[in-house]
C-alpha cells in the first residue's frame, strides 16, 4: 500500500489569458493523497523555473480555492518570500519543493491545520513564493509557521519574509502591501 498523507491536496495552474478573468484562468490539475502520488505528479510536471513568466502553480488543501475569496482564505494572509531575479536558477525550485514537502508532511506541528496552501508566481520582476494561512489575527500560529518555513528553507538575511493580510493585498493592486508580521 501507498503512504497516505494527512490531507488531500490539489494542484492548480494559472496562465494569463486576456480573454478570461483571473479566476477563470485558474485551472485545477489534479488531487492526491499519498506520498507516491505526490512524487508521480511532481516528477511529471515542469518545475516552477521552467514555467513561462506570468504563470503560477498553487497547491492547496482539497476544497480550498487558491484565491482570497475562499472562506478559508478570506480572513487570512500569506508569508511572502520575494526572490531577486538571479534566484530563479539557484533557489526557486528548491524553495518551492521544500514548501510542498513541509505542507504534505504537516511540518507546522499544531499549526498545520491553519495552512491553506502555497503559491509560486513566476514573474519578470522577480519570482514570489507565498504560504497562505487561514487566520491573520492568530499571531502565535502565523509566527510559528513563519519560523518553521524560515528554518526549513534556510532563509538567510538577504531574503526577507513578510506576512501580508489578504484584505490589504486585495485593495493594494500595483503598490506595495504592508507587512503585518516580519521575520
Ligand atoms: P498576482 O498574480 O498575485 O501578482 O496578482 P503579480 O502582480 O505579481 O502578477 C495579479 C493580479 O491577479 C491581482 O492584481 C488581481 O487582479 C489578480 N488576483 C491575484 N490573486 C491572488 C487573486 C485572488 O485571490 N482573487 C482575485 N479575484 N484576483 C486575484
């Protein structure tokens, strides 16, 4: 028998399409609930750094859509890791895989239930990695998840990590969103 995961996870893919809304361009790829099926999927698809610029992968718990509007996300936010352009070749794929492994392995201990999913944005101005949690007001949970991430990804001082509330991000298109927590 295969090794069951605590949760069932869904992979989403976003590709910009001017004829569709942002929401319509989010495509659900597949769901899995075993370690073996995770690796089959991971080994079958392009790595993040191989995606065309403008595209995203999202991996969320089954039933949670990778958008602010979802009931599980609407009071939440994300730990955001901004990479500089050079890090696409050195860090992007490693960080994304490590985030996925933290999530499916429930590495956030008692706070794993607060994790909704994660997103990687491949962008010309610098790629972004976000780990989305369900309750931005729960400082203990947000900080513990952030600390664990920082430790597992071996984030150094040259890479900053800030937690941004979705409600702030939503209204701040184009400009910088303030960090509610930083690490
Ligand atoms: P992005 O892809 O997160 O970052 O957001 P980028 O600016 O580096 O490309 C780009 C745009 O996508 C936003 O300004 C929104 O118009 C749309 N968008 C992104 N997210 C995460 C959402 C979401 O959760 N819900 C909705 N409705 N639109 C979103």
